[in-house]
C-alpha cells in the first residue's frame, strides 16, 4: 500500500548493554508505546475492526497515522503481541457475556481457580 | 474458655442451695410474697433432677442486705437473668467466635504451607545456580534466613511483567511496614540472551530498590525454571539484537526462611490481598528469621 510503503516505520533499535545484553525499554518508553497502542486501538474501534492482523489491509488504510506511530513506539514483537491480545480479550469478553446471558455466575477470582486463570493469561 | 465458663455456672448451684438451707425463714417469706413468679421461672428441664423445693429456692433467695421488701422484689423481678449475665453471655459468645475464626484461618494457612512442602523432595524450588544483577553468584542457599518472593519474567516484556513488578513493589512496602526486613524479593529472568546483569539492574531500579535480579546461562535458567515449574520457551540460539517475546508462567512464589515453597500468588491478587497472604504467613512463622 502506497502511503508509507516505501518508508517502513522502524521501531527503536534495542540498545546493547556493555556486558553483551540488550537494554529493555524503560518506564517512559513503555508509556509512549502504550499510548501509541491505545490510539491505534481507538481508531480500530471507530472502524469496528477487531482483528488487525487478519484485516491488516483495512487497518493500514483507515488507521495509517495511528499505526505508524504505534509501530515507531513499540518493538515489532510488541506490536504483534498487542494486536493478538486485543483479539483474545475481545473473544474472552464475548464468552463471558454469553455465559452470563446463559445465567452463569462469576466465581470470586481472588480465591477460586487462581491457578488456572493465571497460567492461561500467558506472558 | 468455654469449659471454665460452664464450671463457674455449676459452682453457683450448690452455693445457692447452701444458702437456702441456712435461711429457711427467708425463703418461705419470699415464696409467700411472690407466688406467681415461682411458677414462671421454674425451668422445665430441671424438675426431674431437682426437688420442688430446690427449684423454688433457686429463684427466690434474697441476698442479705436488702433494706426493703420492694428492693428485694425489684432485684428479683428479672429472676436469675440480669443485664450483667446477658452481657457476659454475649461477650463470651463474641470472644469465642472471633477466636475460632482466627484459629480456623491460621490452620488453613498452616495446611497450605504444609501441603506445599511435599514429602521428601520439594515440589517447587530446589537447588539452582544463577548470577545476581551485581555479578555475584547466587544459589538457593542465599534465599535461606528470610522469606523470599520469587518472580520470573524478562525485561523486554510488553505489559504484564511491568504491571506485576509494580504490584510486587507495593507488596514489599506493605510487608516491610508490618514485619521489617524479612522478605527478599527476587526477579529471575527467563531471557538470559538479552538480560545480562547490567540490563536487569537498570530495569529493576525503576520498580523497587530491594529487588534483586538474577540471570545465568541458558541451561542455568532452564534448570531454575524447571525447579519452580515455570513454563520456559526461550530458544537457546537467538541472534544478537533479535526481537522476540518469551512465554512464561506468572506467579509470585513465596518461599519460607528454610527455602521451602509456601504458596503461589497469581495475577488475580490485588496488592493488598497478596500482601495480606504474605504478612499472615510471616506472622505464623515460629522458626528463625533474619531481620537484618
């Protein structure tokens, strides 16, 4: 797609540390990344796109400036992770809504099923 | 507590009867003065064991020292039940309830701690060899003497690890406030290729000054993850500067001063709830603990 096709937005390169590692984004860098993510997701909401991986073309067209900012502020792996997480959370909320419509009562998550819920959430 | 209360009640009975035996005249006087009360206050269950006379005596012994009949009457209008007795009853009941609830919670915690110790080999935890963020060697022996809170993560983590580490900082403050320096927080990296001691030190400084970061070789990290039953998916061969994520379990592992696993605290706990769990376990600990 034309607008930003030639100049791929490149995320900040990880800074190598003196002892051979790679410095992670600090608190402020994370905040900038999360901000970029939030404004991109708001744009997706406006255009009723849930899965911006599957609907990549459409998202790139309608939310181009937001996506560019998002990809500039976050590492590529984070971008993919956040996009997938959005879909996962949407489906989770959908399932919860369906269940509560069927009359299921939510469990007290602080005491019951702690083990299961914590492993499921990944990362 | 309950038995002594019952004993006190039993002691009253013979005392009452001794009194009535020595004061036959007064008893009859009271009975004549107040015949209706006699019937009302007779406990139905006692009629089989006590004689008619004893029952009557129980409710109508005037204490020595009443100046008028009216005073004696008003004193005994309520029978053996006074507001003092009622208050004592309520207080004893409330006291017992509170005590039993406390004991029940304590036993539940002791059960969790005991069950998680396992038999023989510990279920979670065990020997490991890592390097801390100051470049010093660190093994499971260094965890002993204090409680420790162990968290696995990686510095390039997009959102969950930083949130959890902020929560951990809150827990550390709440535990320190209550018990002092009895908890050693440990962050173990699952991403040894990127997380060198310097990277971890810089990363953790943003969360809490007490946090001690750990890393090691790929094999060492894999071993410690296995010991703590942490899912470990880091590939052994990553290119320098490569961008990837690491999957890992997200529990806080609470270990006691002997290095035994106590309880896992999941992501669903709030800072306050998690701090309470930790503080309660520390309060239960009867062994040695290093507060320095």
